[in-house]
């Protein structure tokens, strides 16, 4: 059955608290595109399909692509040890950690935000000024000297700090700031002209504020709940259509060769059941086939999921500037595809 705009509209109507955008394409044709709610609640500026949103951990794919580009150039390999990639003292880390372990959340290093025991990212910044977190190195004091949680490759455990370390590897081996590297080597080649790592206190025109509810049920922006500017583990801003350009750039081999792209898209580690993780993206398998590739993210005032269904040539991207409804809408649209 083909995707149907009326059915998508009905799904969204059930989630009347959703604020964001929904974009769906099938076989190169737009099936649905619309904005809901407000990018700026105070000024009653509506979200549109061209509004820029934060995408939280959806950005981990950018970091993985950057690392894959370094591998393609022969600067590092996926089997290179962390200790040989950076000049940073990780004295308590296992010396056998490789780039592959970091990319697949299987390194065992401690996380600065452990999602298995913490559920409020904003708690990190109550005693640590978020406006001082501007570069990957600014995260180091939060995990650098802590002990390993398990041995490299033993299991999958989602890890934000691992992607901070990957960003440091990019900086060390390119001589560029991480965000500058992504802008020049990923956003620009893919035509992602509306994307960038924007400081929360300097958001450009057409960018949605992220909103969270306080204890009294009132809306407030998320400016004090996130690092002031994003980096290797999340925090860039983009549009639904720019994310489509990213997927095109990947599958058209604009930013990586087919050989390295195939390596990135491989289901490297099993997460649970038919859920796997590649390099920077989640994967669902159906038997031996790939049902979908997807990226997702959630932070205070931010939520997103963008999926590619390769057999059906479908892209569905749902991005919200609150934490309500986004993933549910994406999953209910997926039920139409199965």
C-alpha cells in the first residue's frame, strides 16, 4: 500500500500537542509536508516545512560520516586504537579501544550522560554553566578520568561521550574545529544550505525555539537546558528537507565512496531483537533484509526521527520543538508502511 496523505493527517490529529513538522516522500514524490504549532510561541510564529529545528542525537550521523571520510583518506582506519588517534590522556581507559568501538557504542568508556540511569539532560547544567560548553574538549572533565564500565566490544551501550571522543579525533586529524569540518565536508556537499551549529543565544531567522514545560505546566525555552552550541554528539539545527538531502548524499555516494558507505550502513552490532546499530544510525532488519535505516534524537525541547525505507524508496522525517508526539507519529506512519 502506498503512503496516503489523509491517513498521515489523521495520525497527526490524534497528537494535538505536537509542535513541529512532518515530511514524507515515496519514490521521489512528496506525499505529505506540513508544519504544526509554533516556532516562537510568544510571537505566534508558526512552524513551516522550511523551519530549522534542533535534532539532538540525530547529529551522530554527521560525526560518523566525518570519521568515515578520514578512513577513506587513509588518515585512520576503523581498527585504529584511540590512543593512536589523539594526544589526550585517557589513563583509565582500556588501550584496546578502537574507532569501531566508539562508532558502535561498544567501547565501554564512561558516559558524561548515562541514559540508563539519568533521564533529565538539563540536570547536568545546574552546577555547570552550559554557556561554557562550546567545543568537544569542554566535555572532557565530565568523563576523562573515570573508569571503564566494561571491556571494548563486550556489548552495546548507548554512549554520548564516545561521540565526543570521535569529534576530538576529527579535530586532531584535520586541524579544523569539528563544527567547521561538518559544515564544509558534509553540509555543503549535500546542499544542506539551511543547516548549522547555531548558538542557542544567536538563533538565525527561521529557526524554532525548543520548548519544555516547567513544574507549573508553563512553556519555557530550552536555552538553559543544553550546551550553548552543539557538537559531535548532537545539537545541530536543520530542516526536514535538508535531512532528505543528507540521505541523498549518502545513497548517491556524494560524500563517501560506495565501499565506505556500505561499511557505514552495515548492521555492526545487535541492540535488541531485529534492532541493530551501524555507524551513527539505527537499523531494523526483516530477516536478512534491511527494513529501515533511521536517526533519532531527543533533548529537552527537541525530538526527531528520520527514516529511510530502502525497499519502498520512502523517507519519513518528523521533527518537533517539544518532546511530545514526535516518535509516536513516526512509528504510526511506519505502521502504514509495513
